C-alpha cells in the first residue's frame, strides 16, 4: 500500500512541471510586451521630441536667414544632438528647397491658419529603425524578450512641421508710441531734393518731411491744414485690409526712422511716451527702456474703441491693444535709457548690404547680430483714434494698430549715429534714431492682427 502511494506522488510532480512550463511561456510573452513594447513607446515619445526640436531649429534659422540649406543644416544638427533610446536618430539631409515628401528635411507650403500667414514651413522626419529613408545605415531599436518569439528588432519614425508666422502680441517693448505711414495726398511742404518722391500723391509721396493733415484738421504748428479734398488719409492694417496705408515689410524693412515728439503736429516719426503695463512715471519709463517689461501688449481689433472711458476694462487692456500715452518725451530718461540699450551690444551696427530675414536687404551685423538686445518692439498707434480724443495737454489712450521691430542706433546727436541723405532731426538731443526690422513675438487668441505684408512680429511654432 505505501509503495502505491509513493508512485502516485511521483506521477503528480510531472504534471506540475508541465503547468509551470506553460505559465513560463505566458510570462515571457507578457515580459516581451511590457519591456520591448515599453521601449518602443518610450522611443516614440523621444522621437517626436527630437522631430519637434529639429523643426523648430530650422524655422528659427529661416526667421533670421532665408537660406534653405542653412535651415536644413540647423535642423539636422539639433535633431542629431538629441537621442532616441540612447542613440542619435537618422536624418537624411537632402538639398535645396524641395517639397518632396521623400525628403527627411523639406519645405512644404504652410497650412493656412489663424494668424499663420504664408511665410515659411519646414518639415523634418526622424528615424530609429531598419527602414530609414534612402538606404541610410539602419539603426533599429533593440529587443530583449521578443527575440524568443522571432522579433529581433523594432523601430520608430516621427514627423514635425514648424512655421514662421505672423504674431500679434509681444513683450519687452520700448515705451514709445509712433505714428504709422499715411497716404500723403496733401503736401504743403515739398522737398524733392532730399526726398525725390515727396511731391507725389498717396503712400509713395510719404516721407520724413511730411505732416499728417486729414480733412478738417488744422495743426497748431505749422498752421496750414487741409480743408478740401484730397486730404491725407490713414487706413490701419487691421485684419486682412488690402487698402492699408501703413508700413509693410517689402517697402519699409530697413527704413531709418527718426522718432520725434510734438503736440498738435503729427509728423512722420511722431512719437510719445507710453505707460507699459504696471508702469507710470519717469522712473518706470526709463526702466522700461533699459529692461524688459514682461507683461504682454497686443494689437487691437479693428472694432476696439480705445478711450479713457473703456481703458482697463475687460477687452480694453494693454494685452487687447489699448495703452495710455503721455504728452511728450522726457529728455533725460530717454537719453540715459537709450545709452544703456546701445551699450548692451555696442559692437552691433546696421549693414545695408547684408541679407536680412526673409531675404530682405539690410541686417544688424557685429555683436549679437539680428539677435541683438538693441532690437526691441515699438507700438504703432492708430492716429485717427488718437486725434479723435482731443488729446492735447493730457494723458490719452491710444489704439495699437501694429507693432514693429526697431534696431536702436542711438540719440540723434550721438557721435556714432549717421542719418540717411536728406534726413534731419528737429531736436537732436531728444530724437531717437533706428531702423525698422522684424522681431520675434507670439500669437494670442482673441486679439487683433494685421495682414501678413504688414506684420513685423514673427512667431515660430509647430503646426503639425
């Protein structure tokens, strides 16, 4: 009897081993799923981050330099400096400005979108697998437990598209408000020697020699106004208005601008102090010249009515395009503040022969180049809105029609400042001189915008 019991026990042990073996297969399959599939998904997340970084690097390059091959090299360098599961990704460099889908770095048409414009897009593909584009050396992701089931390798691919588009919100403003260009159809002071087109009507006749004289407005100095058509007109570049008279990148990038104060006379370059968010008084004014006020200021909508009555209420703040303007420019704080700005990058200077962003003629060279801290944004005010408030002698609320970049050359009487032929400064110790340029910014939903040709604020963002 005892021998029969021992024999039966030995038979049971064999059955348990079979069950353990079956369980081990299931456990190994589960381990393969958790470990190898986990590697795949972690690598997929890393690959997307690499693609995003590479596309943004290429777009930033395009923002400062329109050369596609330079942008392609920047994207590849940034992409390969990052890792996908411990190894550099595969990115085929390609060449030219191809929009071919087979290129790992290509330049397709930008998708239309809110505030996007149609400036430039760059698409980047990154790989870490056995099927890398164009027979580039394969570098697949490893597998561990999957090898037991014949899966010896796995891979990931990620794609990102970045865009240089039009912005409508910005920080770090210089605390100046400047008048935009108008259609100069009434011109009582013509100077064809210094400004060859000064006698021509429309925007082509606008020059640094002109005063804004709309119908019915009689300036205090000089005392000559337009009482019958044709008179000067200003049409702001809000939205997609094709009739705008304001500055555009194609016509005005690199234009030397002399910012000058004066009440009652709205001349080209007319400028006043503004109170940036949470800032009032001379001390804040100088601080805002020398430092970065990080509170955002935006472009107004065409329908926004900026006035003393509405200012500060929801929809009428600085972020929405309404801002308080002081009457005049303080000489001491302006001179001291501008001196600090120039000193922050004293080696930078304007080179009219250099190639600028988007292929424009002229660029800041030396020092920090087009990334110079001397390039700051300035708000452009809707002068019709300003005049309608009868602002003389008191603080007013201006409506921001546009924002431009401004390379600060210095005060007009600074030794290093050279004016373009025919240009003069009415008050050299108070007038600020610089160049109109583009400037990086951001895009804010619910805020106004300007049509793409008038947008000097550029934003780099992922669109796919």
